[in-house]
C-alpha cells in the first residue's frame, strides 16, 4: 500500500511539472482533489500498519467527532430558524 501512495505522489508531481511545461492553467480544485486522494492513501497506509485496538479507537473518535459536528450544526440551524 505504501508503494501506491508513493507512486501517486510522484504522478501528482509529474502532472504538475507537465502542466507547467505546457503552460496550461492548473485549477485549484484539481490540486486539492489530488492532494486529498494522496492524503487518503497515506492515511489508509498508516491505519493498516497499526494494531487493531488502536485503529478502532481512532475510528470511533472520528465517527464521534463527525456526529458531534453534525449535531452542533443542526442545533445552530434550528436556533436561527426560530
């Protein structure tokens, strides 16, 4: 899995160089999309190298954080509507 992340990083750098040589515009949303994909690959590689109990704690923390963010946004919208 590490090899995929490294190859994706090299492909991204090569793509940026190719666009610069051809003098084509580089759109910000494409750069952020590629960076998020590469970050996802590195994150997945990092999680796969951990022992299972630690991964479960991290996943539960991420899910709990998402639920709390959603709850806060929902309560904020509800208060503004009233």
